[in-house]
């Protein structure tokens, strides 16, 4: 037993504070370093922490630096059954953290028939035009036993909350208004686990996946991008772009959007493989193509999400994938990789791929990727483990904040 505990302790220390230098890519423009840091370590037999995602609040941290808010919630052992919302905060760029702190305004709501209404798959982001942080996710209805209910229109719906950094107050969840087709095309609306962006005029480009009346969660989903207005209080649908799907593997889900050199890039999840596409306006996209390496071989990322890191000098993808060393991990969902993307050929440059978050015996959950400063971006994830003891390979309930430190400043970040 002593040897087991010592092994876990050493493995955790080595993995949590390892620093990997990624350089010598083909362009010499995108050298960066990675440090696998953490915000929290906690083991519990009843839940594990899930969905950790961060947003930087410019000027609200120490010495004029950004504060960083992490939204996070509990996975309650039943598949896709989540608690209300919690958050963590750091004012010194991750040296110290407060929380997790439960947010009363964002806790479960109980309906008269004992239905539980919660929100999941949340992504926060800074809205510079109004000086607020918005967190966007999916409203979900549960039975008291944690089973998702899909028995009526908008059982899945787009919702948001606003965090005021001056008062540290959260608004209760609000439904995105004016979305058409509640009884037809947009019967279910899912902006879950997505990356969204703010246009210069303050409008939000929000990728969603959706399905029509009579469809279930296992049916083939479609993806589109909504353009929404936001005035600091109210978020409203304005229009949407073209609609994309494929047959089989639940269609397309969990789209993530970024912009690089005035072109929009969208990565898409399918049960069997990942896809990518581009757009000139952020709404109307070209035919999708399968994610591959630059040698033409399949990337191997499947049935899980991928997210972007955009730098002024390069475009990067974060993802998990099949690999000979991770067949023991469910869906091959560990380790987490990062690599540079060829923005023209739309493939992943194999020679730049490095491990971002280590594999320690369990899968990694739904994750986030976000800019923090001109010098640094973070990828956040949590180990999917229940119980009182660490996994023999080292997993101990770590909530990761993997730091990508750019050796050239990221001019896309304005703070």
C-alpha cells in the first residue's frame, strides 16, 4: 500500500508540473511552451468535477492583469447528469484560486411535477463591448433520478447568464429569445461545449447543433451558426447561416468557432470522426472535410470535442485521438494533444503535435480553450474519476489548467 501511494504521489507531481517545450515547427513562427498546471484536486465517491472552462476579465486582477473566472459543475455519476453551476476565480493568473463556489442564481430549479431544470455544457467568454462576461450553455430537464427528458419542444434550449465583474454578481439563467422553429426545425437547440466569438460590432456568433420535431437525442443532428445581439442584459437571435449535417454517428454536434486572418474556422464532432470547414463571414460555410494529418492519414479524433487556440501567427487545435498507447482509455480521451493547423489545407501538422495534458489512467472530460493574456492561453479539463483513491496511473481528480506560453506575443489579444 505504501508503494502504491508513493507511486501515485510521484506520478502526480511529475505530471502536474512538467514543462514541455514545443518548437522547431516548419514555419518557426509558432514556438511555445506548455506547463501542465492545476486549479483543484479533489476525489469524491459521489461526483467528479466537470466542464471546467475559463474566461479572462481584463484589468480585474492584481496589478492590472486579468482576473480569470472558471465555470465548473459536478457530474453526478449518472450519465450526463449535472449539478447547478459553481465557479472558481484567480486574481494572480492561476497562482492561487478561490472556490469552487456555488452560485445560488444558477442552481437547480424544481418544477411542480418534480422535474429538475439545470444547465450544462457551459462556455464563458468576455464581451468587451459591454464590459461583461457571458456564460452560454444548454438548459436540460431531468427526472428526479437524473434521466434527461426530451418529451417536449425546447427540452434542450440555449440559455445564458451574465457576470458583472464590478459587482461579482450573476444573473439567473435566461433563454435566448427570438429563435424560430420551436415546433419544427429548431425543436431542440444546443449551444453546448462550443467556442463562440464576439464580432467588432458586439454581435455574437454562436455555433449550435439542433434537431427537428419528432427527433431524439440519438438522431442525426445538424449544425449552424447563430448571429445574436447582446446589449449587456438581453441576448437575442438575429439570423443564422447555412445548415450542415452528415448521415450516421449522430450527425454533427459540438461545433467550435474561431477566426484567424479574417477567415472563420469551425471544427465539428461526429461519433466516428471529426470534421472541419471554413467561412468568409462566420455564417455560411464551405462543404465539410474530415480532419487529417498533413500526411493524409486520419487524425483519429472521434466522439468527443475539439477546440481552437488562435494566435496572430498561427492556428492551433486541441483534441484527443486514437493512439496505440491509450486503448485502455474510454473513447481514447486522454492524453490531450495540441498541434498547429495548416489554415489553407485544413490539416493538422503532425510534426508539431505534443501532449498538452497527460494520460493518467482515466479519460479526460469536456474541456475548454481560451486566451488569457498576450503571452498565454489556457486549456482546462478535469479527470473523470470517482472514489477516495487515486488511479494507479496517477489520476487524482485534478482540474487541469494547461498553460500555453507563446514566445511571440499574441496580437489577437487586446489586453
